[in-house]
């Protein structure tokens, strides 16, 4: 048992996945000895935060080799354009010289729209390679992890921010208390902090345990975020559900405790309590569900293979590292995984060493079964792959249960 990273109380283990490699640790050559760490997810019964019990040092995950590039999905590009429009239309409209800061701005997928409108902005991004891509997109970017010290540097150079935001970044930051300390320094008194991350409610409902990997230190809910904000003298004022990443939640936070609060906050927290997410009991069944999905999927793949068919994976996602390693699905079952990300092609998946090939390779290949590892992009991918399905190709998906369609 470990201490909660937020409140210091003891965390109760939900699932122990055993030793896992880094989710984005795609390798050019099969290594003799790969870095692994114990992937264990637990629940704090005091502040309700679901979290990893053991973590990996940030610079081991986010460095010059970081392989995740945001702009690889049309749907995500659209999502972030809408995100930027939401900031301009609903949050900073009418403000004089507004200043927008994004944490974990990656290749500038969101901020480039803010930049295009000549709005003062700053991306805070620790990975050098993606920060460079953002600059090429016209996005002002500093290479740093966000905390109180970084906030002070930004404050001295640019002044206070009207908006501090992030998508799929807050849940990555182990010392999240330091982020809130930084927000308290940098955010204007009437400014808004908002961010979105995979929603633990969706993960539990869909069994989508593959969201659990080294980079995702926290799995937020309205319950846990309202507690966290309170600790730092802030208030959760709104929640908006997002369809991305298999179900995400956007949380809006303001300084002080007398802000107008949307009724959505109470509604979502009520729903979470109905699933018992404020108690350890709410997570007990999840462990069995995870095991059952893995067993069913592995059995199906073995059966398809035995019948003489080939199977390939679609999308070398970070999250598939947990699925493939935990369910023990390797190159004996999956010939290769196709992906459009240049930083992943011709490498191998972490821990399971399945080769990653280009999309063009897949298009020319006459394979009958595709394991949809990028299941969160199902709609976009199924639309794109009508030819594959017309010629009898089948997609295998697995959350909440295994389906061939
Ligand atoms: P994500 O689920 O973390 O967004 O990662 C999606 C991965 O799937 C990323 O490596 C890009 C890849 N991908 C494709 O190869 N083709 C596609 O059409 C889409 C939508 C994603
Ligand atoms: Zn706690």
C-alpha cells in the first residue's frame, strides 16, 4: 500500500498488472533488457483519487524521443479546433488582451488556432521534438514542466493568464499539487483553469483498462477533482463530457469558493456516487472484468489464428501497451500493427515486440482480421476502411466486451 499523492492517506490497490514497459517506449531494435515498472492502480478512500501506486520519472517518459504526436487523427484535430473556438467564443470574449496558456501543448494542435487569431498565448511542453513541431506551427512554446517555478518565470515575462488549460496532461503529472500552486501564481483572480482527461467513470463502465499506463498517473472524477480544487482554495464550477479517448471529462475550476457553479457538477457527482466511486467497493468488479476481457480476446485471437487467418493491429497506441502485455498478445498472434505516425513506423511495440508498419503496407496487404487497438477512433477508422470491410475484412473490438464486426 502506498500513500496518496494528493492527501497522504493510504491507497487501496484495485488492480496489479505486474511489470510493464513504458507505453510509448517503442523500440527500433528488440532490446535484451527493457525498462519495466510495476503497474498498479489504486484508490484513495479519503480524497477519492484513483492513481498509480508506483510511477516512472517524467524525464524517462517525456523526452526528445517522445513518440506521441497529437495531430494524427482528423477527429482529434477537429476536437481541438472546437476547443480553441470554445476558448475564443465563450471564455475570453470581451477580455482586453487576453493571455491563454496551455500545458502539454504537444505539436500545437490546439494553440495554433489561438495563435492564428493573434491572441497572446504560450504552450508549456517538456518534450523537445514536439515543442519544435509546435513552433513550426507558429505556436509560442517554452520547454518546461509546469509548476510554481515555471509559473513565476511565465508571470515575470508575460503577466497573469486569463486561461490555463490542458488536454490529456493533468493526469500525467505526479506532483499535481505543484501544478495547482503554479495555477495560483499565474491565473488571474477571475481566470479559468480547465482541462480534460480520460474519465474514470467511463473506464469502469466500459472496462477500458488500457487507459491505465505509466503516463496516466491519475484517473479523475468529479468527486476527486472537487476535493483537489478545494485543497488549493479553488472550486470546481462546471463539467462537460467529451467523447474523445473513449470518454473524457472536461473540468472547469476558478479561484475562491463563491463562484457560480453549474448544476452539471452535482449531476455528475451524483452519477459517480451511484457507481460507488466514492468507495473502494465501486472498483472491485472492475478487476474481474479486466481479466475476463483479456481472456476472451486472447481466446478469440488464438481461434482465428488456428483457423489459418492472419491478424494485424490497427493503431500502435500508447494504451495498447497495457492491453497487449497484460493479455500476452504478441507477434505470434498479431503479424504487425499499422500506424500513420512517422515516429512509430519500423519500430517494435514495447514489451511485446510486434513490428509497426506503415498504413500503405496495410492497404496493400490482404489480411482478413484487424484488431482495432485505436478503438477510441473507431468511427473515423471504420469510415476510412469501407473497402477493407467490403472485401470481407473484419474488425475486432473489445470494450466493454469482445466483438467481431
Ligand atoms: P491515440 O488513441 O492515443 O490517439 O493514438 C492513436 C494512434 O493510432 C496513433 O498512433 C495514430 C494511429 N492512427 C492511425 O494509424 N490511423 C488512424 O486513422 C487514426 C485515427 C489513428
Ligand atoms: Zn487521497
